């Protein structure tokens, strides 16, 4: 994979993390929570309307989780761009470490919460970051 393709792939993954964070964050307010509620209902299959997201603590955790995901996605975006140009090996290690830490925590928590379908979605995120980083990055030549 070329340096530019790697950066593009990683930036696409970063944008997906940011968008997911925004979606989760929207779950914090009842007026904007419907899509987040629908996704939660889907992940706790079957689609039955049981997950409402209406509890105050659920909305608070949506705000916190969404904010953390947006912040993490912005960091990944920078590492995938400027970071890969200036310090490709360091950026590679930082991305891999943060993605694996997220994947293990999120997936174990999803299983414990009874939402194994979320692990399948997590595998897509994991692939978006690990596939382009499977080989040592090379500094772009200009």
C-alpha cells in the first residue's frame, strides 16, 4: 500500500470514528436521540423498541462517550495525516495501541452488556485501521 493510500484509508477510519461519536453524542438529548436509539435497539437484537435511551444516566454516558470518540477521532485524523508524514513509525504504534485498547474494552463491554452484534461492527473499525498499518509505513517522497 502506498503512503498516500494508507493515509486516505486511515483518514476514512478517523472520519467514521468522528461521525460515530457525533451520532452517540446526539443521543444525549431526547430531541436528537432517535438514530442513536435505533442503532442501540438494533445492536440489542431483535429490533423491538425496548431500548429507549431515556434514562438520565444513559444520556450522560452518550454525551461523554460521544465526546471521547470525537476527540479520539480528531487525534487519529492528525496522526493519519501530519503524523504519518513526520513520524510514520511513531504514528503507526500510537494508532495501533489506541485502536486495540478501544477494541478490547468496547468488545468485552458489549459482550458483558448482551450486545454481541456490536463486536461485529467493532471488527469493521478495527480493520479500517489495522489493514493499512499491517506493514511498516514509509515516509512519502516529494
